[in-house]
C-alpha cells in the first residue's frame, strides 16, 4: 500500500495535465461564428492597414530609399 502512495503522484500528474488540456481546448469555443470584440478590432485594423498601403506606396515612389526596405 505504501508503494502505491509513492507512485500515485506520478500517475496523477499526466492524467491531470490531460484533463486540463481537454478543458482548455473545450472552452475555446471551436466552431462558434459569433464575432467578439477582438475579431471586430482585428477587422478594423486590417481595413485601416489596407487603406494606408496606397499612401505608403505613393510616398515610396516620391522618396525612394526611405522606406522600411532601405
């Protein structure tokens, strides 16, 4: 019986880790299509970047060698 108590923590650790991983993956909400605030902010930022790209290209044409690739 006492030997079992020594092995018990070694058995509980991987089982507990597996359960925690399962609960975390389950709680992420895979398959949901509801947009949260993060997704809305990301869409807004992507639209802002898309709107600024032509301005950056025009600036690079006027001032060659000053962009991030210089």
